[in-house]
């Protein structure tokens, strides 16, 4: 019997260990997987914070000696992936452990792709372009927002074109995610704010995505409820581990949602923006989210109603236009409260940049599931409103 695929949805996720101290299980999992020579992919900041060393010690306790690759910068570059793949192959590594935020985790995915499939990392841009499986991947996130530890996305900076590319495949989902809220204690307040808003963008875009489903909706809305209740408090009480656990849980929930429902115009535009000007990804999403929500709202007001309610907007007695304005204000007020009060103009975006930014955002895979069709002119207008 023929089956219509229109009503079908899939849901993929790694094995997840959540909780304080889970980072110390890296060695145990390597032993279980019969891994003998893993590569730790990290960055200088994570090394300075001590998290990479703790993971290394857990490996040494199992008589496993890792290779450490830390030449990763924010917005991981294509040449950094290629350099890491060379180190991986030359050292005879057999697995990858990522310790860090989105940059080390995405770089680790890219290294795995090239090590297993050859070629250049840029060859894999798009959806399902990867043939061979990656080496075993164990990911330990140190920020609460990017969700690369649970997602089928990999974002790499194409330095030649000055644009971020999206690589989407279930093959890049890690085998194990060791999600340890304690590792977020060393984030500075602005990074905490930006990664938290990144998680919010993931949840909002996943819920209104044209590929959303009941399986992803539950994770997206729970992420929004957790963020609304805890993210503002984290600014006031940064050492409260209960709050940190809730924000980290929100990041995980949002990651499970967007990994399976995909994203939208916020991320398409943020990838273009971050690639051109080398801006932090979470900051880009923060500055664009309310404007894209405003653009998309008229297309699916019934989808934005639960979003507004999950974010604490009292929608009783409100007309659609009032809910739209209240949601716009709620998102803007939250980012301002968190200290993200910039505009695109204040991060050195000029009107002359907008046609180029719009061109590249229009070609981003994330735009395909945006709930409202957007052409290049629409994207230009949104960028202009965010200036």
C-alpha cells in the first residue's frame, strides 16, 4: 500500500546523560565503545576554564591517551576543520570528543565528516550530502544554547565566500551527549545571555516551522517555559545551580525541537550576518528574533499564540494584532534585561551590507521551513528594521 509522506515525521536524538558531573563519564563511555585514541576538540577558553583537562583526566583514568586539538575560533572556519582532520588522520584517532560551545562542537562534526568521507568540508553543504558514517562522537557542551550536542546541524564558516554554511544530516548527531550544567559556570554574563536567547530562537523557530510536529512541539514549548522562568533570574543569581540546570535543560529541549523541525529566517539571516562580519551566533539571533517574529506572525497567528503564552504573555481578551505587539515587546524587553541592547547598526552592519546579507540568507537551507515565504526584498526589510 502506498503511504503519503506528507503526514509523516521523524525524530532523532543521541543518547543523553544530563546532570552535574556527567562530564566525568567520558572515559567510561570510551571504554564501553572500545575507543583507544580519541581526539578532544576544544578551544583555548575551555582549556583555560579547566573543563577539557577534567575530561582528559577521565580518559587517562581508563588508560586512554587522547590527542587534543584546540585550534578552534568562534564561528569555526573551514580551514580549521581541515587542519583538525589532518591531525585526526595523522594521529590514527578513532573517535572525537567535543568539549566546548557551538564552535568546538561544529568543528568536531566537520572533522568527523572529512576524516570519514574525504574531500573538503564545503563539499557537504546542504541536506544529506554525507555518505559514510562519522567516527564515534561524544559531546560535552559548555554553553547553554547552541544545542549542537543533540542536533543534526553543523554550521561552518566558508571563509572564501564569507558566509556560514549549514550541513544537515542525521549522520552528524552525536552518539553520546554528556550535558553537564556545571560547565556553564565559567560563561561570562553576556555569553550566558546570548546563548540563552539562541535557545529561545531555536524553540520559537522550531514551533512555527513548516516541518514541526506534535513530537517537536512539546520540546519547543517546554524550552520556552523554562527560559521565561529562569533566564532572567540567571542574570541576578549566576551561581544558582538549580537555575543553571533549568536553562541547560531548556537548551536541550530546544535542540531536540529544532533538530527535528528545522529552523527559519532568524537562523538563515544570522548565518549570513555571522559569516560576513564574524559576529557571535547567539548575538546575531538575539538582534534578529523579534523582527522575524513580527514578519512571520501574520502567516501563522495560531502558532504564535502558544509561543506568546509560554513566554508569559497574558493573551486573554487580546486581538491577534495586540498579541503580535505584546510578543514583540516581550522578546525585546527580555534581551534588553539580559544586557543585549544593541542594534545591527551598533555591531557595524551598514545599509550597504544589506543586499549582500539578503542574497546569502535567501540561499540558506534554514529558510526552506520558515512559516512565511520570504524573498530577498523581504529579508532586506527585516535587516533594515533591525538596524
